C-alpha cells in the first residue's frame, strides 16, 4: 500500500463515523484510528437565591419597585432573636408544607415540634423526602412559600427552643 492510498483512507475515515479501520496486505498492515473528541459537558447555572433584608416595619406594604411576582413570594423577615433556631433544607428540591393538597399543613406558626417531628416534604427528582425537626420547640415562622424551590442549607423554619 503506497502513501497516496493511505492518505485517501485517512480522508475517508475523517469524513465518516468510522472510529478505526485496519487493512492488511502483502506489504504490511495499516491501522487508522480517529481521534476521540473530548466530551463537552454543559451545565446550567445554579438558580440564584436572593436574601432581601427588611428594614421596614412588619405592617409595611411591599416595596413599590419590586415586581409583583417577587413581592408576593418575599415575606418580611422578623428580627432574629438570639434564642431562635433555624431548621434548614438538607437538599435542593421543591418545598411542600403538606403531604398532599387535600391534607392540612404539617406545621404552622405556633405548632410544637420535637426531634423526629416531620415539618415538611422536599421533592427532589420525583422522590418525596420527609424533613424532620432535630430540635424541640415552637415554630415561630415559616420562611418559605409552599411549592417553591429551595436550595441546600436554605432556612425553612424559625423555632423557639422549648
């Protein structure tokens, strides 16, 4: 096999989806392998989480320049007392306050919780994960709207320890 034939084979292999070709004749053996393309992984950027501090009194109306959809989902944050404990999300997913739409909320402000009490459900990849309280006390505030996305380590509830 001469050099011109080898160049022709290379062109054919490059234009096709053939990964490798081997040809053997009386003069010898030629193997042509295509270079593997490096795998390109494209990842979507992570959703951004905004913490909006509230400097206005609790009874104040939402800020006028905020979009209506954002204003509805942002609750004024109560001043953090040193004694309040935060229950945080252990995973990324969708936060639900009840086990099904026709059931009552698992906990509401004023509800007493103990270690092992299920406080909410977080859906991740079609799996519903019950989130349990690790502390005893009274729920003071629910920090996330029902059926909204949550991030890892995002605060979900404020608990006044018992």
